[in-house]
C-alpha cells in the first residue's frame, strides 16, 4: 500500500514562508517523479513543481519560480516544498503526488494540506 502524507501547511502573512513535507512509503520510488500540485477554492488543480527521485532534476511552474524550492531526501523518504515570499494567490490546498517516469499520469496522491496566505 502506497502512502503519501503531507504536512507543514498553515496560515502566514504575505511575504512569509512555509515548508511543506511529503512522507513517502509503501514502495521504492527510484524510477518515479514526485510532484506538488495545488487547488484554490473554485479553481482547477494546477501543477506547481516536480522532482525526479533518482537524479533530483526539478521543474517549476512560472508563477513560483524563484520563490519555491522542491527537494527530496532519499534517506528519509521525504519530498519538501520550501515556499518563500508567499502571496495571497498562493492560498490553496497543496497535494503531493507521484508518477512513474514512463507515464504522464500521477498515480499516487496525498490527502492535501491547506496553505493560507493573508494580505
């Protein structure tokens, strides 16, 4: 059974920082990519960032480049999203997800963690 469990959400003022963490268990993810997505109220879920478990290659959506940093800790089986210079428009439920490198579809999802940024 694969489990992805997010933590670290909360409320912060604009300009502040939060660090999200995703604990990964249940299988070996060496041939997987890990991603963070978010969904704001009334909006569709959107991609935020991804990292390849094996070599640490990263990619970000333009709106978070320079502010968010994704990383993975192989020893602890965790994926983190460091979010700096937060803006009210970053308010959303953030989800951790995993996909096989050979697939475009994210197969495993966490339950989500709320991030609220006030102005």
